[in-house]
C-alpha cells in the first residue's frame, strides 16, 4: 500500500504552498492573545497557576478569519490527526500506478470497500494498460457493474488504457497535465495518483470528506473542490499534502460524519467552530 508523508521542515508562512513551522504556542499568542503549549490551550488568567484547558474545551469561539488564525487551526489539526491516525493511508487496494488509476476511476460515487471487492477480478482479467485497451466494453461493464455508473466507468477505463498505450507506452504519467488529459481523469484523481503512486505532492485531494471537514473547521468557505484545494494548500506543509487528505478522510469516515458527527469524542473539538452544533 503506497503512503505519503514526511517529517515537517521549518518554512516561512509567507511562501505559497507552505505552512508555518512556528510553534503552535507562538502563533496562537498572536492570533488568539491566549497561550498554547504543545497544542493544548491554556487559560489567559491561568498563566500564574499553569492551569490547562481540556482538549475538548473550545479554543476558538468562531471560525478563524485571518490567515494567522487559520494557520493556528491548521497546525493543530495536522498535529492531532497525525497522532490519532498514525497509519492513515489510501484505502484503495493496488499494487502499482495503473491499478491505482483504475481503482480511483471506479471510486467515483462509490465506497472504497466496494471498489476493493471489484478490482481483483478486473486486474486478474486485464492486468495492464495494453490488455485493458483491447478489452470488449461489455465485458468491462459486467466486471465493474456493482460500482455504479458502470457504463460510464467502463468507457473511461478502456479509453484511459487506450490513451496510455498510444501516448505513454502503457505507463501512467506523473504530471497533472498528462494525467487530466486521460479519459475519466480529473484533478482529484490526478492528485491521488501523484501523491500515492509517485509520492509527488502537487496538490491536495478534495473529496466529500475533505470538503466537509475543511468547511466545518473554518479553514475555507469555498464552495467547490478547486477553490477548497487552493485555500488549503498555503495552510499546510507541502510535504504533508497527500497525507492531509488521508487524515481528513479517515477522520470523516470515523468521527466527523456528515449527519451526526461524534463531537464528544473528537480530538479536534477544541479548535472546531462547528463542534456540538451539528449533533
């Protein structure tokens, strides 16, 4: 299973595509006029006693407005989710970039679990781009039927394989422009391939979970995936972009549900302006 991540390196908050490595305590003092130690908020009037607030107590009363305030939230979100999900990774099963590309195309409006039940038969029958390029469309449709929208997906799979064979010698390219030129591949899919198959952080995968959590956390109000991606990129270290998507997706699937998020047990409750307002 391919994974992505890496140790965080000090970078300037002024550089696009990077996030500040300034300690949470220092940034939080500027943004909230309070004090944070190791990501745990401290009461302003508790400086003499050293009394710390619970991680579940609100750190922000409303959505962060300034870039510095959003950097505070982003820093804490990344640190706490890394600690909560140290094994976060892409939950699609694959052995190489071609298999990941097929699986990601099939994952549109379908669960990873269902895709993982479908792809073994697909890969057994068509193990590379050359084989899939020669496949009968009806046969591919039958294999992927259970993933929904199977006709469109089968057409995209075969078209993608033919393009790989004709233009890239059957190999999956490793750049956004080349990937999105393939049938059935948009920016989200391209980011999945680059981040997981090639360990290239060229963007942030924005699926429904990432959209939901980034808005709930007050990191963006953008209505579309492209806008959300552009808003998130300056808030997080580039080396963590692929991992960030996995962390938010894992948290969205396990805690921050669409209808009834489990705010009481959420490690982000202290910095989430939506905490306890959706249950």
